[in-house]
């Protein structure tokens, strides 16, 4: 409002628009977790992801944007290439979490990881596999945040087993032959297997007679 010395008044409106830049959402994980082979028939883990956004009107959505599996031997060497596609799929498949609309600008999700102990038999003593799942929260206005959920799987030693049947054979002396220098020989195959992927083996023979 303006007023001159003669008392004449003029008024005009002034509009001020306040614009706030978009605030990116945040995501936090309650804890990462680990599993040790041989401690249960079936392993179950769980945790919580918490989301928040300073923009009150934002509607958050979540999604899983990546998942990877790595495998290290007892010396820390990368042995991921030894994992079969089936084993990789089983380790990834243990992770589960609902995704989609959070229902506002804040919320949480519970993730779980469930795996049968048999799926870990490829890991030897001192070895570990790591399953990393990347979760993203999106505010719908260009703001995103990501958080890795890391599950570490630790192996134990599995003893080798023979896969061939026990063999019992007899060496017969040649009738009517004495003083022969010809050796009597037999041949056979003993087969074994070990579920631990990187184990090295030695074979020994002990003689038993009666």
C-alpha cells in the first residue's frame, strides 16, 4: 500500500511462492546376518529396512534392483566361478522381501532369508559365500536411495565318501605250478566323492590279511 502527502492511497498484491527442492529418501537396514553350515537343518534369518523422506507428500515405492553371490576359499581367494548355476540360484532364492508401495513418505519392510543346510555342502571349512541383495526406495520425483542386505554363509568340512561298492576278490595259485616268477595281478577301481568344492585328497592303502 502506498499513500501520498494528499492522502491518496494505492494498493497492489504481492504473491510470494515458496519452492522447496526435492528431498531424497533414506533407507537403513537393521543388521546384516550370517549362517554357519551344520548348525541347523534349516536356517532362517530376518531383518528390517526402514524408509523415510522429508517431503511429506512423497509416496515411496521399493524394489530389488540387484543380487549377487560371491565365494571365497579359506585363504580369501575368489572361487565364485566354481559355483554351479543351480547353487547360485539356490543361494539367491533364499532371500525374500515384499516390494512396491510403502504407503506414504515413511515405512518399513521385513526381509527374510531361508535356506536348507544341504545347500551349503559345497562350502569347505573356513570358506564362505556372500549373498548381497540391493534394495532401492524411490520417491517418484527423481530421488532414490539404495541399501545392501548382506548374508554371509560359512562352510564346514564334509568328509569324503566312497561311491564304489566294497570289493572282495581272491587270488588263486596256479595248480601244478611251482617256482613261477610270473606275478599274479588283479585290477579294480575305487571311486569317491566330496561335496566340498575345493578339497584336495590323498589316497592310501592298508593291507589286511589273515
